[in-house]
C-alpha cells in the first residue's frame, strides 16, 4: 500500500504532529471526501505500507520529525513532492517567505538525498491587472528558482492552472478586491515554459514531466521532448525505495484520480478544506 499524505491538504506544513500521533497509533480514520459518513481505517504500520508520498509547499515544520519517522520503520520509505512557485502573498497568502521554504528543501535534501525530492512548479498561471504574470516573468522566475533548487531535486513536475468551481469563485473575489485577473496560460506559451524547463533539466540532471496534461496538450509537449509523468510512479518507487514490492494490480492507474492523471493506486489520508496555506488557486480549499 502507498500512502499519499496528502493531495487534499498540506500535512508536512500544518499537520505534522497529527500525522506522527497517528503513526504511533498505527492507523488513521479517513472520511470519504464525497460522503463523510463513510469512513475507512487506513493502516500506518510500516509492515503494511510500502511507501509514503508527502506533498507540501513548506517542509520546514516537518524536518524535526524525520528521525521519528525513521524510528517507526520508514527509513528510506518516503518521498516528497514540494511545490515552489513565484507568486507571492497575493496568491499564496498563508505561506512562509520563499527563502525560508527553499532553505527547508536544502535541509531536507541533505537529510534524505535529492533523488527522493520532486519540485512542483504547479500550477502555471498567468495574471493581468494589479499583478501581471506573463511568459517573460515565468521564464525569469523559473531561472531564479532553478538555480537554487537544482542541487536539491531529481524531478520537476508542472501543469497549467485548472479552474475548478471553487477556484473560480476565489479568483472572482480576487479580481473584485484587488483588480488582479488570474487565468490559465495559452498552450503555446505553456509549451515555451516547458521547453525552458526541459533544457534546464537536461543540463542539471533533473527529469521534467507534465502533470496530467490534457489530450490536446500532449502532442505539443511531445514535440519538445516532454512526456506526461506519474507523480506516484511504481517504476520510480521500485528504484528508490529499498525492498519495495509493487504488484501489477497496485501499479495500475488510480481510478479515483482524474482521467488525465497517470498515478498508481494510493490511499490518501488528508481532508479537503483545512489547509492554512490559503493558496488562491488551490483546488483543495
């Protein structure tokens, strides 16, 4: 079993103590996000969990817990997806300062190695009005971030903004209160960003993937040598997690994820609507 911790909220940044308490107990009760009366007990026993995939925008609060995680039998059995975007307080109002978050990634990389850390430049969005984010700003911002993160990560995932219903209402409030309009990038400009990422990745030994790209985007990305990645990837986990055994049934696409997503089956232990990072673009709020 693979544990996802979590696509639904930032556990390392805000709920590390909660996670470690349940790890000590050996299990956690998880509610179905679409039917809260339906609950499932998910084991956190190291004998039953092949790997934990952490997702976070700020790993620093979780760093003191790594030794305890190892003590409970998870040494070398976890990886991190860490989101680092260049958007600032207007769009990411609950996050710590960027330099502090990057320093946390450096410490994490020193502790567990770059091979088990992915950088998520996600979502890629454009804006106009009070705050302008366009192709040139992305290219400059990416280069600045990449120069700091290159030694710390082994993979980079990116994807365009998806305007879900809850995201749309937040973006509309932002437009009314600040004058900033946020929208997905044009496909050709997204590909230009992807090409810059690919060239950087080739130079730095970092593999670059598109996360769940739409069908119309895939041939455009293929032209520049980019492929759709599996953020929870059985082949990758089999390479970096010692002794892991993933069956063909486990390795198949997770039917609970959106159609474009290629991730293998996992158990998510988070809850929607509780993350304190308050990123305006986030589907999980």
